[in-house]
């Protein structure tokens, strides 16, 4: 019985993988068809065919965080140090409990 269960599990996993691969292939085919239609329309209207481009600047996230920190005033950059918590004027000590016996 355990052999039958492991065989069925393997069959279901293979089928799941095939369904996933087929869905990726269908999505890729759909995207290529859309791009082909777009390129064909551009050639038909005399416009240049431009590719889909996503321009990512790796410094963008860092610069955004620096601007946010400058706006809130909680952190500093360029070697000035970072304040993690505000200064406290009064410091109170905690008295230890005496064990009740």
C-alpha cells in the first residue's frame, strides 16, 4: 500500500509540473503574440518598433531611503552617525524585587 501511495504522489507531482510548464508556455506565447501585434501595428503606421524596456537604477532605492531619512530627520548619512533612539533627560532606576519567603 505505501508503494501505491508514493507512486500516486509522484504521478500527481509530475502532472502538476506539466500543468505549470504548460501555463508558462501559454503565457509566454500570449506575450509574444501581443508584442508581435504591437510591432506589426508600428510598422504599419510607420513608427519605429521599440522593445519593452524596464529601466532599473540600482541606486534608486538607496537614494529614496536617504531622501526619506533627511525629510524625517531621524538618521544622518555621510559619516555623521545614526541616532537610533531619542535622548532621555531623566533616567530612572528599577529597584529589584525582594523575594517573598
